[in-house]
C-alpha cells in the first residue's frame, strides 16, 4: 500500500480540526504518516491529541522553525520526502501551508495542486475555480502528489489514533535560514470558533456602520464564527483576520449569513462555496441576493435581533 | 538598488471565465493587470522614491517582468505608466497553459541574470489564486523569502530589508540581506493612478520580449493535468422576503426547516 504524508496543522501548539480532515483524505489513497514539526519539547503533547486514520508519526523538533519560518519547515519536509518517497503529501490550504507546499514541490521536482475540496482514492483532486462557478478534476503527473486541502471541505473521521511514533533529528539547511524572524505576535483567539473551521459564519459589512453587536449576537446564538467584508476591515471595524474574500479567508461552512454586505466579486470568492447562504440587506438590488438561498430585504439592525431571539427561543 | 516586479495579465475580475481544453480561455475576455500586482509595483516605486528616485541612469531602477502572451504588453504598459523604468516579457507559444512550476522556473531564470537586489510580487493572481509563485521563485533562486508583507523597510546602505508578515496566524517581524523575494498584501499601500505624463512616457519605455530559447530554458509540460472541468449548476434562485416586522422570524423558520438549528 502506498504511503501518504500529511503535515499536522497546528494553531499555536494545538492540533487543528483540519488535521483529521487531511488524514481522512490521505487514508483514501494509502497508509497515513503524519509529520509533526515543532519547537523542542512540544511534540509529545501534540502527538497525544492526534485523531483520525493515522498509522504512524514522524516527529521533528527544531529551534529553527520559529526563527526561520516557511523555508525551514519546507526544508525539513523536503528532506524526509526525498528520503521516504511517499506517493502524496497533503497540507492545509492557507497562506502558510500553500507556501510550504510550493517550496517542497520545487525541492522534490513534484507537481502541486492547491485548494482542493476533495481527493479521491486514485489521487484525483476536485477544485472549485472562478469563484466556485466551475468544478475541475485534476491529478499530479510528476513526482510526489503535493496537494493543499481547504479546511472544512472533507468530513473528518476523528476516531482516536494510536500511531507508531518515530522521533527524527534533522537540521535545517543554511539556504533555508536566510530570513530571521525577530518577533511574533500571534492573533489572540477569541471564544468563537475559528473562521475557516466553523460550521456557521455570520458576517458583517459596511451596512453595520461599525456596530457589529447585532452580527455578534446572532453569531453567538448560532455558535458561529464572525466574518467581515473588506469594507469593514479597512474601516477598522473588525480585525483583518476576520476578512472573508479574495484577500481574506476562504470559508466553506454549512451556513453563511451575510449582513449588510453587497456581494462584490472579491467577497464572493471567499464564501461562494458555502452550502447554504442567507442574506440580510436593505437594498433589494444588492448582487449578494443572486447567490442567496434565503434573503431578507430589510434593515439588519431590525432583522438580526429578532432572528437572534428566535434562535435562542428554539434552542431552549 | 535594482528592483524587479513580477506582474501578470489576468482576465478582468468581473469577466465571466470558462475553461477550454483544461485551461482558462484567455482570448474571450478583457484582460487587465492583476489587481494585486499593482500594490507590488507601487511599493517598488515607493522604495526607490524613498532612496533617491529611479531617474534613468541613476542608482535605482524598477524593472517589470511578466510571462504571458504578446498582448500582455497592455498590462505591462500600465505598470510602466505608473513609473517603472523598463520591462521584460517572456512570451512563447510553448508556455500556454503553464503551471506554477513552469511559471516560477521562467521568472527565476530571468531574475537570476538581471542583477536584482529585490523582487516584489503580489500575493496571488486573481485568476489562478494559488499564492505559491513568490515562495517558489525564492526556493529556486535560494534567495530569502519575505512574503505577505504588510510593511517593508529597506536599508540600501546595509543591503538589508525588513518586513512585517501578516497572515491568518498573526504578525511576524522578519528581515534578511539582499537579494530577497517579497510579496505584498493589499493593505500595504494605495496604488497610484498613472498620470498623463506617466502614460505618455511609458510609450517610449522598452519592453524586451524574449522567447524560451532567448532566456535559455526548455519547457516541460504541466505536472498537474486537468482530467475534466464543468460549470457548476448556478445556485437555484432562493427565497426572498421583505421585512415588515417578522423578517427575523422568517429567517429562523428557514434555518429550522433546513435543520441548520
Ligand atoms: C484587490 C482587491 C481585493 C479585495 N478583497 C476583498 C476581500 O477579500 N473581501 C471583501 O469582502 N472585499 C474585498 N474587496 C473589496 C470589494 O470589492 C468590496 O469593495 C467590498 O467587499 C464591499 O464591502 P461591503 O459589501 O461590506 O460594502 P458595500 O459594497 O458598501 O455594501 C454594503 C451593503 O450594506 C447594505 N446596507 C447598508 N446599511 C444596511 C442596513 N442597515 N441593513 C442592511 N443592509 C445594509 C447596502 O445595501 C449594501 O449592499 C477587494 C477589492 C479589491 C480591489
């Protein structure tokens, strides 16, 4: 059986939900080996919380990861891939994961597919392109099949994992140490679910006029993450990390609620693949209604509090 | 300081795009300079302007590098009219449908021989959206990778560059010595509109068009092959209600009907 590598996706020192999704996709193609890359002393705790169909773990601890970033991660992965020759390597599709994948592809003479939303047993990847309007099936024809997979698109098998663990010592090549990271400020995670992992996202745009209370109220009643349009992040009403769209995050939740957002193509690029789309907008002509499963033409400050009340009433 | 800016001509974001034989149909749509590359052009100009400008014959220059069909010269002219000095376009029939692996090989090959200190890119192209080419160029050249920059500070005397990297995870401060490959996010600046003078001047600027033989590269086929592609069914028209006091309640009823709550 062929061997498939996945890169364990971490948020800080915690294993993200996406990791089990990568393992689930990988297990369709072969036996899954999870690669853990972390600071000295941290891998055992990470390995103990892994879930999903993972047969073995290769764990490398290095000081250089935090100091040199993406090139250091890519360098270590390239070394193991060259040595162990897996058939495929799956990585989470975000800025960090895609850059690592790109560098490993160059180092190992392999093809690369990014932003896959599904992967079949024969390695065929499904991608949704042009703002979700077109489905593409493609396959890598050279080297290791390096694919990045969008969080929240594959239903994860989260059975407990009991992998064999191999701790490996490797050093980062000099060429991967040309950048020095002098300070790191991780974004503080609020109490709400992570945007790209959430089952429900409630987003606010310019229509909130800077007051996100109604949007947050509905989000909390639904157990949802909060998103924002670029108009809202540019105005400083909500942090950039919450921006959904072309230059923000791509989300694929079960439910996306767009409030006071017009539906510019750059916003749609980040949310169009949501399963169900609900819209609250006072302009009946707003283009966002074109992709809405359910739309309320109305003032969000009137509609959202009523909806929040209704959700809470049904839940209790 | 010699700066290169990699730009791409892409279909207009608003144009309806379709696939023909596994690649994007580029003939049938309006083409423009990739939005996100304008920020890289602007940042390169700001860097040289902060250090004596980019007058012809001076110490600094900004060179636009692009790979694409001959008509990509239109997008390149826009970058030149913003104030870049000159341009190189690699154009070759063999490059049609090139993937990121090939694109990065071609760009790296041209950059390698140009004597550049810095290479600036946008974070992604609005058509392919892979966001990997800057990292790949850095990997191929063995140059420092400073990508997703939300701010850039260059010290030409020390030959160093420092950025803040802004991603999902947080903000990192990082730096490196020349040469380096940067990509800049769209919050970094507000790209200038070409002035009338800039547009007139751009007409006299050189766009050096080269084919693969001229840059000494032989093209391989793409390493990711499209098996098939199909337009997805348009989202069926949904329900639309006008709020007259119970829009919120109707919204909740819809969610309940869909078993979303
Ligand atoms: C290179 C580039 C990248 C971009 N990347 C992104 C991106 O990643 N994400 C993104 O979102 N945008 C992005 N944009 C910007 C995008 O083009 C739009 O400008 C932006 O999405 C608009 O945000 P909005 O819908 O909140 O604001 P607007 O377009 O101003 O729409 C506001 C909407 O709110 C409605 N409204 C107002 N008041 C109320 C009320 N009280 N109740 C209900 N409705 C109300 C209005 O009817 C209107 O439809 C990008 C643009 C460029 C050029």
